[in-house]
C-alpha cells in the first residue's frame, strides 16, 4: 500500500475547475451526512461560497434526501435568497443562517449545519464542549454557544445573531437546535461537523458514566489542550482528516460526482 504524501490544498487553473471541486466535495459531504444519520427530514444544509460570485453560495435543494444528492443537483443562491442556478427551492433557514455567516466571515468557504442526534442532545445543555479527548481538543477555545433559541430560523436578523455568536471560531453550538461548523474548505467544514458530533456523543457518554462509577471525567489541562489543538485543530488538519472519508464515499457512491 502506498504511503500518504504530504497533504496540501489544491490549486486551480480557473474558477470553473474550482467550482466543480467545491460542488463534488459538497455532494460527498451530503452523502456522508446521510450515511452517518445526520439527516432529519428536510432539516440541514452545507454551503460553499462560489469562487467567482462572493455573494452566492451552493447549497442542497430543499426537500432532496442527503443520500441522493449529486454535484449537479446543487443550487446556487445569492444573499437575497434568490435561486440563481437550479430548479429546486432553497431552505429558508439555510438562506437565513448561511448567507449571514458567509457575509460576516470572508475567510469562510463552507459552513455545515444539521440536526444530528448527539449535537441536538448536547445543545440542550447550553454549554461548550470540554477538552475530554484528543479529538475534542480541536475545538478548544475555538467554539461558542448561541444561547438563544427562538424557534425555526426564518429571517436574516437571527442569522446575523448566530454569525455574531460564532465570531472568528470554527464552530458554534446552537442551544436547543444543533451544531454549526465552518471552514476555509468544504473538507474542513464537513470534518469539523463530523468530529464535533462525535465529541458531543463522547462527552454525553462520559457524563452518563458518572452515575454508575461516581467518578467525574478528567478534563485535559488547558496547556496540553492548547498544544493538542495546534496538532488537530488547524484547517489543514481538518481537511486532511476528511480525505479518507472522501476516498471511501466516492468509491462506494461514485454517482455523487455527476
């Protein structure tokens, strides 16, 4: 088996090649979310900023299963909520949240939000993740809590407040709602969501174990958590962690690339 080479972000000769790359990565992200059970009816969305039109993003069609989405199914939506390319409608919550996150964070290429089971459960605590494991250190001092649930997000004013809570971080826990992650690549944004969901699951399991053992989870020291963050919490680390999932899902479901 060939050994992995040094990972680098791809460089594109033209915007069309970059657009194809982004859309295929998005489609793979949706298929992975479907495989991992992150879908909940029509809820959830992953977006990627268009490489030429900074005020537009690619997103899943409203009402299409994550498990069926292909790159050609994605729709292009502008920051006024209009579908610029595609025949399907846009999820109003996707527009309200993602348009404001993309507007507030020019560095963000992609954002992911879905109603995953453990993210929803953990969000009810209105608390941040503790650095309990090596993996959860990816979010140490790099996520916030949006501590104000007012129902389904239907307007951009709430999207602005979510973007404000996110700040310069890679993730936010939306109280009584779920998780939101962002990245400078689709790869990183999707991986941050996957590993944050699992970190929520681990912390909930550790908290539940207290009742049976009488022992509290050991929290990693801040200095060590910071050091570990530098190894697992960078954008290139996030993108690299996505790579084996990309290879697997495109091998299993190559139709997503079309």
